[in-house]
C-alpha cells in the first residue's frame, strides 16, 4: 500500500523537514495542502519555488504525491457562486492549482473544500458540477487526475456520498476526473460500511484515492474504526492508487500522530495475506 502523509499535520515544520520526517517514518510521500506553501496565493508560486519544493522532496527520498484542501486561500472562492467575478477567480485558481500539482510532480488533486461548495440557491449544484468538468479538462491537459471528494452532510450539502461523487464523474465522462473515499466522512455520513463502499465502487474505476482517518477525526488507530478490513478490501479489489493519512485532531501532536498512524497501518499490512 502506498501511503502519503497530509502535510498540514506537520505544517509547523519547514517543508524540507516535513519531507525528511515523512520519509523517516515510512510514508511514501506527502499530500500537500497548498495553503501551507503560501498563505495568500499558492497557485501563483514562482517557478523557482516549485522546483525547490520538488527537489526538497526528492532529496529527502520521498515525493509530493497529491494536493488537497485546494480552495482555502485566497479568501472568497466558491464553485457554486453565481457572481461572475467570484466564479471566474475560483475557476482560474483551480486551473492554476492543477498546473502547480503537475510542476511539483504530483499525480492527483483532491477537491474537498466544504465551505466553498455550499448549495444555497437554484443553479448552485449545476455550477459546482460545471466547475468539476472544467477542472477535469485542466487535469487532462496536465496529465494528472482531479478528484471530487464526497464529504459528510455535517460539512457540506453538495456531493455528500461516494454515490454522489461517482454520479458526477459518470455524467461528465472525463477519465481525468474521478472521485475518492474519505474514511472519516464515510463513517460519519454513509449508510453502507467503508468496506462495502470500496467493494462496490473500486471495480467501477470511480475511486482514484483514499483518505485514512478515524470517524473521531484522529489518525488511524486512535479511535474505534478498524482499518484491517479496509486494507483487506483495498487489496481484494485490486486498488493500486495512493492512500493518504489525514487526521484533523492531532493527538498528542502532529509528528506523533503521524508516527502512530503509519506504524499502525504498516503493522496491519503484515497480517494481510
């Protein structure tokens, strides 16, 4: 299983130190939240900085595998807003982040950003889906994959199930646009188990990525969710993509949370025939 660490877990460290830590703990890469690279406009990072970031990962013996938390900055972005200026800015940022991902050597972007996809009025859902279509087009041009992330209804009200994400992907019909599964959101919002969802959707090709987190928002192994059956289901269904460890509650701190998660997951892997 190829497992990345979501870098905001250790964002208090310099990026170079994040890479060294992730590699030393046994992660296969970093999934990067752009706001950790630049607090105002990460989509506008200069070419020299992009080269330096990619080099830092390589020199540490790891890689930047993916981007997520895409629309945290700049402020005011929305994939549902009918305001022409706000929408144009959002679509421009999304396209530029696809380019950033490609420049950093990543192969995938995860579109969660629940606060920037609220459906409040007629046409909002259609605009969200159109934004995903445009992101998929940009991803195809850059040779990467763009994933719409289903999030539980406690976080947002658009694309709140894996079935919703798969339906969006099917309607758009672009192989560069896929969906994914977040074990915390699935555990808190789906009527089916995570294992059942993986077994239903991975064979269809809809799922291109997985986030590992307990439904209590801590890392794998720090709650009641059992990840052995999840790893078994991923192997049984032939899943070949990355998974990323993405706790939201870092107990007792970020580096220790990251270490506990990968130790727990690697130990489980040894038990799976």
